[in-house]
C-alpha cells in the first residue's frame, strides 16, 4: 500500500530556512553564554576596563535581541 504524502505549496527551501533558524538560535544561546562568562571574568578581573565591559554588554544585548527575533518573540 502506498502512503499518501501531502504536498505543501511552498518551495523546498522554506523547510531549510526553518532548520537554519533553529540552528541559529542554538548557536546564539552558546555565544550569549560565552559572552556572559567573558563579561563576568572581566568584571572580576583586577585589570577591569569599563570601556571594554560596556562594549561587551552592548554586544550581548544585540545578540539577545537577535535571538528574540529568531525565536519570534517581541
């Protein structure tokens, strides 16, 4: 017996795009965690640099914003 597979009216790349978004979200999670650790290490360092910490925090905020958009949150 042959199984009927319903075809959707969308190009094949649509599915690939969804997988890419999932992967992007996972990679962002990892990079956000690493950035948080870098900030913490710098804050706790005797060579703490306020400008460097500020730049890392801005980068972290940008990554978190992208992650929200990738996941569809507002």
